[in-house]
């Protein structure tokens, strides 16, 4: 016979375990990254036309690794003040097209965490037509109505403005104020439908100063996607880093300067999304292949992207994974950049150089974004990650995370999959950096609360760290209670 006390206790235990099991199962059912920072993934949709293993279609997209994905690009029909497809066969279903718009937004059915936006603009679209659009109040009004209808028709969650750049490349000085008006008018209309409004923002100081009223556009944009790359390239006629995290004092061409400057100008940190390049910049030099070596302004291209001065990370890591390629690498801890150089060509006498972000660079920039309390990170672009998982895994990704050090070596989280190494690094590093930064703060502050409070807090964190085991134990225990 069971005493009333035993029955009561048993019910309480069963109820508690049921609540825990249900909560954990709900957490397991959640799709997407487990941290609370944004990971914005741009897809350059022309990547589908790349040759061989470099071809990237929407079927290659893994929605679990991103919180937001941006379809790049749509264009502007200035005669109609309207957004338009730049590749109707790829984007639309009409005339037996592939229906890329709806293919990408369709991922939301199985991955409800995902937000899908359509980007308008890009480098090749230029600036002149956008300058004309924003200068005319009636044209802006027609565009706002039409673009709202367009993105809702294809089930997008929002619009990303990728005008490169207001006041530049054929633009006019008044673009700066007119761009604010466009964002305000879009915001007013989008709020009727709960749509997102974001913008890709140039990182160079002179572009920021001339193109953007940072404080004003921050009022109307949900996120500012800061393009923290292309600080240097073959156009400089000397070897330089594509996206240095830090630079010598007084040098404005660095990620740190860009972000600090935007914060100073009034951009809220929780709206800033730090852009990370999944590509490098290439150079050819008659010298030794070091930073600052002169070049003749020429560069080289890769087999997939086929663009002078540009190598996707997947192209770079394939070269470096070949141990007989003759390429060597140099890590620069101050800038968090990697430089790779070839052997000297016996015919031309030149050395090929590429400067790029590897896994360690990405991890360090994620930690920087966490330290600055930014909204998260964005990627240009996931189609140049090693999305097929063909390259050798990097081993020193978290070498600069001091709280992960064990006997002088950083603990590398185990990965089930080898594809998308940089994108997986972003998600791992975000979670680890949140712990790293919190631990750093704890080491410099007097602890609050009782020892028992901290024990309970640590116990709760450990409980959530093993959800599958917890559910299994809860299930076994509940089953045994039922049998008993």
C-alpha cells in the first residue's frame, strides 16, 4: 500500500518531469540557430551558372544555419517606378521558369524561424536610376506601393535596399536626404503588413559621410547590414587585406573603425549587422608577396567565380587543401586576416597573393560583434563557402578564445557535417563568444547573489546543454512510474 505522501510526491515529480520533457522537446523542435543573434545569409543567385562544383542552386541552401536569408538581386524599372526580376527564368514560374522566389520562401514551411527578404540593387545595377527614383515624390509613392505588393505576392518577409551607393557613382548630393525619405515611406507602408526593411550599408568612411544620414535611416530600418569588406584590393596597386578587423591607429579602413564610427553617428548597436566576406581579394606582384608590396593593378580569378581580383573561400580552401600546390600561408593576429601566396611563376616572375577571412578570422569577428552588443552578423555570400565540404578542416579556429583553452589548445566543437565550415563557425562562435564575453565580465566584477544562486544558475545551464539525454531520462523515469 502506498502512503498519501508518496502518491503526492510522485505526482509532483511526474508533473515536473513532464513539464521539463515538454519544454525540451519544444526546444528540440525549434529550427535554426540556437543563439539569439541574427545570421543574415545572402545568396547571389547567379551562382547557379558557375561551372562544376562551384554551381550553387537554392537546393543547396541549408535553412538551419541562418536566421535570415536574402535573395540577391532584383532590379529597378525606372520607367515604371517598380521592382523587377533581373532573371525571370531563374526567379519566376511564368513561361516554365524555375520559380526561385517561391522556392526560397517555401523553406519557411518547414523552417518557421526563417525570414526571407528580397534585395534590390547590387553593384551592377549602378546608382543613377535610384537617384532619379528617390528625387521624385510621386515616383517614390508608386514604388512603395508596387514593391509592397510584389514582395507580398511572392511571400517574402521584407525588402533589402542595396543601392550602391547614394550620392556615389552617378548619384547626386541630395540622395542623402532623399534616401531617408524613401526609408520612411517604405517603413510607413511596411508596418501595415509586418514587413522587414533592411539596407546594405557601405563601410568606407567617405561613403558613410556622403551617402547616409545614419541617425535618421536607423529610425526606419530594422537592420543595417554593414558591408565590412573590400577595404583593399587590386585597385590599390599594392597588396592589402580585404577585411582587416583592426588597422594601425589613424587608419579608417578597418572593421573596428567602421563599426565604432557608425555607433558614434547614432546607429543603435541592436540594429547593426556586421558583414563578413566569404571571399578574398587577389593580387599579382613581382616582389615577395607581402602586405604593401607593389602590384601593377592586375589580379587573377578562380575556376568557379571567374572574376578578376576575387576568389571565393571554396576556391581558396581547395588550393590550400592541396599540399603539393606550393602555396604558403601567413596569419596576421592584429588584423585577423590570412594571406596566402603562391610560388613565383618561372615565366612571368610574379607571385600570386590572396588575402581573406578563414575560420579563425570569422570567429574573432563574431566575438567582436558580441563584445559590441551588435544584432549579429551577415554573410556575403554563402554560395562561396565550402558548401560541399570538400576542404580540409581548419584546426585553430578558436585559438583566440582564451576561455576555451585547455593546456594551451583551443577546444574545437565537434561537427557532424563538414560542409559550410565558415557558416557553421559563425553559429558556433556566436554561442561560444556569448560565454566568452560573459566570463570575461565575471572575472572583472564582484559576483552578485549567493553562492547557492550561482550553483542553481549553473545547474540550469548544464540541464539545457543536454536536451536529448534529459528527454530520454524523463521518458524512462515516467515509464517506470507508470509501470510501478
